[in-house]
């Protein structure tokens, strides 16, 4: 095996690992962005869960831009179980 073949294989392996690291980094950033969008939507429309919220005009002004996040938030809330109700049921409260 020549040195040039060894170098070529090393560069191929390096490209393979580099591609894997890039894909993993992109997946992580996309997940983080999704979580940040959800947090922003919760802060903006926290009145739905009983938390103090910003002035209503701010929420209304941003509502057209938040339609996707709002629908995702509502879909997530339909799928969630009430953890406190489960614990209360276990404790016979």
C-alpha cells in the first residue's frame, strides 16, 4: 500500500466523520430552535395557562406570525397527561 493510497483513505474517513458531526450539529440546533420557539410562544401567550402575560396588544400584534407555534402548542397540550392528577390518584386524594 502506497502512501498516497493511505492518505486518500484517511481523507475519506475524515470527510465521513466530518459529515456525521455536521448532521448531528444541525439536528441539535434545530431541536434547540424548536424549544426556543415554544418558550417564546409560552411567554407571549402565557395567559392560557394562568401566568401573567405581556400587554394584550403585543400578543395580538404578533399573533399572525405565531400561528404555527400556537397550533403546535395546542396540539401538544391535547396530548399531555396531567401529572398532578396521576400523583393525586396514586395518593388517593
